[in-house]
C-alpha cells in the first residue's frame, strides 16, 4: 500500500532533506507533493532521481494526503497544522508550535515510540528541537539502566539550525575576514565567523534562552519529568551537525565501561570512543550521517554516580528531517494510518 505524502516547506534546508531521506529509505509513498508559499511555486526540488515542481500550500487539498510533514516555521504551523489535521491528514511538525501541547505527542522513535498513539487527539505529532533529539537518544538507554537524576548540557550548535540565511552569513563573513571586507551581522547578534555566540533564540525572564528552556522541557516530556536538566546553548562556526558535552548524574552506579556497552547496543547510537588521538567523532564527520555518535565516555569523580559523554549528530537529519520520516514510518509500521482510515 502506498501513502500520499505532502512535504510543506519543501524549498528550505529541512524540507529538501526530508525529500532526500524519503527517497533514500524507500518510504512506501504512492505520491509525494512538494509544497511551499506561492512565491516558491514552480521551483524544482529533488526527490531521489526525480524532480518535483513545488506547488502552493494554500491551494493543496489535504483531504487527498495521508501525512503532511511540515518544516516551514512555527507561525505557519500554528495557522495550518490544525486545519490540515481536521481534514484527516496526520501532521508531523518540525517547528516548536505544538511541542508543549499536552494533547500532542512529542516523539523520538528510539525513545518513546509508544507515545505516538496519542496523535489521534489532534492528528498532530511534534518533532523535538534538534539539540534535544540527539540528546535523548543517548540518554534513554542509560536512564533505563541506572535512572538519571540530573543532566548538565553544553551545546555547540551549527549555523544550519538557524536556516539557509545563517549558513550564508557564516560563509560571507568567513570570506570577508580573508579579504579584509567589512563584517556584516544580520542573522546573528554578533559575528559568527571564527567566534562562538552563547545565545540561541530569545532571552527569558529566568536568564536562560528559549533554546535552553526547550532542551529542558522536551527532555522532561519525552524521557522523565523528574530529571533535573540545565543547559547552555552556544552557536559555533560550523555549517552542519550539533555537538553536546553532557554531564549525567545517576541514582545508582554505572561505570564508563558498562555505559559504553549499553550505548553500543542502543538503537540510533554509534559509539566511537578510543582514548587516543582522533578516537572521537566531530561535527564534520557526522554531517550526512543518520546516527547519533557518542564519544569521550568517562566517569565523573566529582559526584557519586556520574558520567561525561560527547554527543554529535547531523541536526538536519536526526535533529529534524530523519526523525520526521522515522515518525512517518512508525505510523505505517504500527498500522495507525490504516486504523485512521477505517475509523
């Protein structure tokens, strides 16, 4: 049986990646429609060895689609998500619009696949923040073994997480440095070339940024509301892939060796952890890959039961496009779309 898929925001970084991954993984699609705003109508995008012409979102009949994968920003998702869901098409949304809605499941298939059943309340499933997605993939198997009490995360996030304009700004600023041209800041509050910016999203009254709050709230929603989480999110001059230094405190003892063995067997994880030069994964190496890479696994002697790990993943894939496709596969494999049609 083939499913009819609508990809909303098909001209953006994540939308294009969704189309690529649908083709790569051989998703059972009878039809794939690329949608965007009217100004992008007619633009050509790749879908495997095919080329699709982008159609206008506001003229598409979602009664004729089974799944809409949305990657066009929070305001558009707020406007269109409920409408599309009401037409019987299941929305898988990449924005933050519905992540904190108690009636919308927030899903990483390796972590909380069973929660997907809750999509029926609104016909909407939320995809987590890119930095949270890779984090919970690494934490879940460790939490099952030793129960996590507290997590401290420092992120090193690539500019692709802020969109195409951010990637262009890093490129243009880097070039400007070498040819002694003026440095222009448009997307970022300070220069990003050869720099780090400890500021992602808006500041909140607590002093944390919205990005840091997202990591905390989403980890609790998907993994365990009792876990204490604190984060510092930093934008770095890397084009693709987010990295995270993660300090974990457990309720019971868990050695580095046992954690290493657990993570080697965990779905979605790939351990590269040699205590030698180059025995770890960097964001450059993770770009274009599906796995969540884990390195630098070691015990933290400052607490009774603590570990430090280094987590790296392609934010456009596992942090966004890949995870949405995996959610769509979850719906298909569990027969949930067939159930909806029968109902």
